C-alpha cells in the first residue's frame, strides 16, 4: 500500500475532522462563559453610601429631589447608580449644588438597560449640600444611588 493513500485515509478520518473543530468549540465556550460572567448585577464599591433607592413603578418624577448628601470640604465626589432592566422613553438624573449649579449625571431618551444597567459619575465639588433631581416617567424598575467623596489633596 502506498504511503500517500495511508496519509489520505488518516487525514479523512472522522477523529481528524473532530480535532479540527475542537478550537472552535473552545472559542464558543469561552465567549459563553464571559457573557455569563457579565450577567451579575452591579454593586457599588464597598466605601460608597446609599443616598436613595427609588421605585420607578410607584410614580413618575419631574425634576423631583430623591436624595441629598453633604460634602464637608472640597472633594472629589463620585456617584454610583444602578438601574437594572429598565426600558423608558426618557431618563434624567442631575445633581443640584448649594449655589444652584446643576451637574448632569445621566440624560437619555429611549433609555434601556440589562441586568448590569448603571454607571458612575465623578466631579470635584465644593463644600455644601447637594440634591439629586430625577425626571422619568412611571416605569418598572428600581434606581439605586450611592455616593462617596475624598479630599482632592489626598
């Protein structure tokens, strides 16, 4: 028997075709695992404090104050918000400062999120009381807002 025909038979063997497909299976498995890993709900960093938890299904909000916090000294202030599984035509979350200054945290029309919905906003703020203002039509979902600040000199 010719070595060329033996080599052809080995290449055409079913186990060789399976071995050629194996890297593709590993790639698909890796993508599946990474997509599943991202399905966990966002949680704030441990040093953040809850400012407000708003049940968006209870009512609509029109520039209503939903929480407030006090910055003791000029500090980098971070707002962490979680809005999992929301689907709304309009969403606006702002921060109103002691001098009436307004800082836009999140504004969107036709806003949708998955289980990981949310984000983080950061700004250097002067001392004073800050209020969180929310505008959103009544819709299913819970908005959780946390904050933290640290001295800009650190």
